[in-house]
């Protein structure tokens, strides 16, 4: 693979160098998987602690907050498992040569009005093609199919299980604002669990529902469709600006093992 270092704005030279160093060290999955959700979890747990401060009061469980905390913890596990598997696939399958993946990207870092950090779990780059992968750690029943319809993951009876937000338009705007041309952007909503889960395919061209057991095959198909011998450093640099970083106040976050794997 050749690395195209053209069209790097002078103000981004230092950032581009950091990205380039990752590539030279053979690190093609960059970032802290689940870090955005870890920050969200810390906020939710602080709210839970605040609601249970009066020692003499009878404590009533905040069911909604407890459910949010449980879902956030599950989401962290899903993102970590997805990225660990991605790292293995990209490292050992020659068909996926040239793919660079970024974990935990925030595209609304100044939005403080929400109880969560809007982010992209994983963004893959191959040449001038982008692939968003949104990890969903859901409990499913073996052999029971799922489908994606109108922004919801549905079970076999058509019951909504979880809402999904596409970020493809956000990344189109980010690239356009940076005067970077991309050829294609698509998205996988990836169910991450160990259950045999059939997927009913839909007509949506930009967003597809898959199970993690299908990920390898789907990535090979995507890489074959967009085969290239060039890595564009300006695209990687622009994406890297959206990385979520560990704050000093987050030093208690247990991401040491992830750091070793993903070269942060």
C-alpha cells in the first residue's frame, strides 16, 4: 500500500504525523473502544449516587436510570468486543489490507445538553470509502430473526428492540467542510453477541443490519468492491480530529488492556 500525503493543511501537520506513526507501527485500529460510553457511564453513575445521598431516607430505585446504566455497560462491552474482532480480521486477512479503523469518534463534542456523548462507535476507511459500524450488544433468542426498519431494530414479531441513529450524513458534512472528496459512505448496524441470529435484509442502501458472525464476510465483500492500493492521509487525519480522548479526570477508567491492543 502507498500512503498519499498530499492535501494536508499546514495546521494539521502534527495531527497527520501522529496518524502516520500509527500506520508505520502497524496499528490499523486506532482509538479507545467504548470510551465515549465510559464517560456517559461515569455521568449516569454520578447521578445515581446523588439520588441516594440522604442516609435516613427510604431509597426508591430509579428504574429508568438503572436501565440506562445497564444498557451503557452492555454497550461498552459490545464496542470492545467488536474492535477486538476487527483488529484480528484486519491484521490476519490479506483481503482486508489497507483498511484503517477508528474507534470512539465524537462529532458533537460541544453539545452538553444530553446525558450521553453522541458518537460513532467505529469508522473504517479504505481508500476514499468510509464504513460506519454501530455496535449493538443485544440479547437475542437463537434462531429468531431480526430486521432493520425505519431506524429501529425489530424482532421476529415486528417489536422494536432498539433505535439506531445513522451518522453517515454527519460524516458527509465533515468531509465536505474539509474539502475532502469521498467516493462512498455506508453503515453497518452490528449485533454483537454469541447467539445464532438470522438477519432479514432490507432495501436500505446506506445502512445494513448484520450479526457479528457475518462481519468477516461483509468486510471482505466491502473491501473487494472498493479495492485500492492507496491510503489517503488527509482523510485519516480529518477523522482523527474527532477522536474521544481520555481526560485526566478519567484516570480511573479501566482501559489499560485496550490501550495495549489498540496502540493508544
